[in-house]
C-alpha cells in the first residue's frame, strides 16, 4: 500500500535564495545526483513565482500590511513537500498525478485558514526519481488585536501551535486526499512500522513479563455445580480481568508516546537534512561567485596592462604591495 506523504520545513530569510534556486531550477549544477536535468522540462508550476522568494516575501508583506516582528532568527516561510511512492504515481498515470498535486494545492490553500494569496510557489518536480511538489508559503495567521481589530500576522510559531500540530497536518491531509478519491494510507504509519520492535520490547519489558506471567496459567473451566464455588471463581476472574485491562492501558500509553516521540524526531531529522542541503547549495554558490570574481579580476589586469603597455605580472605586484601597505597601516 502507498502512503499520502506531506512534510513541513521552516525557513529563515537567509535560506530563501538557496530554496528559490533549487525549487525553480535556477542552478547550473546540483549536488543531488537524483536530478535528471534532461527531464527538468517536465517540471511545472501550479503557482509560479513572478520573482525571487525574497522579493515576493517583501512585496506580500507590504501589500497585505502583515504584522509580526521579523528578526534575523525568525522563520518567515514554510515549505511543504508533498508526494507518495513511485509505484503509486506509475499506477495512476499522468493525468491523475496532476490531479493529486492540484488537490494537494487546494488543501494547502485552505489549511489553517491560510489563503492562496500567501502561497509564494507551488512547483512539481518530475525530474527526480519520484514526483513531488514543493509548496512554499508565508505562515500567516488571521486574528484580532487587543482592540478587536482583524489583523494578519506572520507568525510561524502560532501557525504550528501545539506539539501535535504536525500530526494534525498529516491527519487532515490524509482525510482530504482520500476523500478526493486517492487510495492511500496515512503517511506516518510507514514511519511507525520502522520503530524497531526490540526497542518497544525493551521499553515495555517489565509490564509485558508481568502480564504474561499472570495469563499463562489460566485455569480450566470449573466442572462443578456448586454455586458458591462458581460465584467466587467468577469474582476472581473479573478482578484479574480488570487488573490486566489496566496493565494493557499502561502499556498502550507507553507505546503510543514512544511512537509520537519517534515521529517528532524523524521530522526534526528531516528538517536538519533540508537545512544541511540548503547550506551546501549556498556554499556551492559562494564558490562559483569566488571563481567568477577571480576570473574578472584577472581579466581586469589583462586589459589595464594592455591599455598602459604595462607588464601584467608587475601590475599585480604593485597592487598587492599597495594592499599590503594598507593592511599594515590599519593595524
């Protein structure tokens, strides 16, 4: 069975340039080896950005007079990655794949009363091993200020309010997408199955052993007509049943808590992987800029040396000596 998958990552302003270049395929080279550039022509936008994510963030903030104090460490945009597995998309075909992503886009537009105006980009990538969609949006909450006036505010922490906010996202997405006719399982079930059974055994070992010890010596059915014996045995069985039911509830709570913690850890891990990828992209861009800068500096030396009929090497030496003297003076 395939799964309805939706994952969220939050971004600061400093991340937006790298995310834009990756999602909109503005880079020349990619460290992700799964990207087949020949298939990039198959990518398409459900909502196409008219400019960079940074520019659109500024424009939307001004246009809608969005409140909220934006600091350097503030998360100003979110990104949903929506997908399933390759077998699912192969089985439903091209047109239904498009409908899947269009349905997902409608879900995001209305989720948490967001509004389509605050979606910056919705890009479907068909040039990687599995089709998926990146939806980038500004986490805007609509509320009233202390005077009772309706306001719209950029507030990532309020948009994802509550420790189970990602769980609610997955529940709602699963419900929405299956009602639209897509035969999928809820996304995090697959993750839960990946929790090692030995880990669960270790966590619940004491309660399980005690429970099994009490249940492995069930008595045979009483073969007697003595009402008093049967009444006492009935009371004993009911008492044991209640005790075992309490133990089962305790074990179930431990397992449920462990699954929820594992899911949160997996989400955090995914976010860290995305952040690491973004940093790699930015590092590559900086390397390219340095290479270009060196090239233009070298060309400048060539043109100046030709213009003044001056040795390029000697010109470089004079410039370096001059910079060295300036550095000494500054010290």
